[in-house]
């Protein structure tokens, strides 16, 4: 079984609505979890909240999780994983288009029989992760307080543990229209990386505190610009999730009827 998780925020309302409608074209009942971010250092927009809730109230099995104040993408992804009612969850950007001939769901249903974490079409705009592997890798690093570098950090840790990067699965009929840096959150200090403006904090934390470039071919490169060594170790961010998964069935009331 599979759930779907989507991250979004105010300036991407129509993108989100379009994506949910497209998902419902393929599957009328799959659970869709949506983490809804606030703007940095700003009051949450009430008109946006009401508009979004009104739309979701008219669509079955859509579950919003609101962040009244700005939270990093790592926090939003981890929240989707933890709250997923299924072992595996497909996490999507909100600027995704599913074409009529997409084979995304049949492909994923087959791949999750053997993989715990994989990306689609060589992009972390759409990936599948299990609760098991998230716990094993200690989840996405929530010290990344803005957005950016979460995927590279996870790939580095995956390679360190398994000796290879997460699999890349090719699916038909899915595309990312890449609106991320055109209608992005406001009031966040950025810097240039290549041709993109990215949050300065995440970039600085990643390569001035957590990792250092070594130019040593024996070190792990992954998605980074050069091989790196880790300076800060990861800690288990959600230590009781494994306990919950192993014991949640014990909550159910036992039928004590004597035959």
C-alpha cells in the first residue's frame, strides 16, 4: 500500500489544487497528506487557510497539516513520513504534472516490493520512502531550517550505509514544472548557487558545519560538488517511532467474548 505526501505554501495554491485533481484522476481513494507551510516571520494568511480548507473539504481522503510559522523542508518531509498511514509514502513537490498516460502508480506498486527509498526520473521532486529506512537513516536533518540540501545530505548518508546511491526509477508521464524558485517563500536570505537563488542558511550549515570538501576521491561525493567528509554526526530525531510501529497494534481492544 502507498500514501501520497505533498508540501506546499501560500503562493502555490493553484498548483496544489491542480495536482490533487490529477491524483484523483488516477486513484479516487489513496490518502493524500499535505504539509502547509507558513511564511517566515509573518502571520499565517487566514484567507489562504480558509480557501485551502474549503477545497480539501470537498475532496475525500485529503489530510492537511498546517505549520502556522515557517518550517524547513526537512521538517515537512519528516512530518509526512511519520503521519503516513502506510509503510511507504510517495512525496511530491506541488509543482508536479501527471499526464494522462502516466504509469507512476503501477510502477511504484511494483518497486516498493523490493526498495525502501528511491527517486523518480532522477529528481527529488518526487521520491518514495518507507518508515523503516527513514528511521534507519535518522530522517531528514531538521537542522536545515530553510530548504535546500536535504536530498544531497540524505544521499550521502545512504551511500555511507549501503555503498551506493538510492535507486533511480524511470516512470512515464510525470514532469516537474520547476516553479520552486519563481514563487518561493518570502523573507528568507538567499545566495547564488550556479544560476539559482537558494536559502543561505542551509547552504552555509551544510558546507561550513556538517560537511567539508576534501577533493579525496575515496570520500563520498553523492550529489555534492566534490567528495566530502562529515563533521557533525546525525542523531535519531524521532526515537520512539520504531517503538510506535512495533506496538501500535497492541492498542486495539481485544474481543473477550467467551464462546
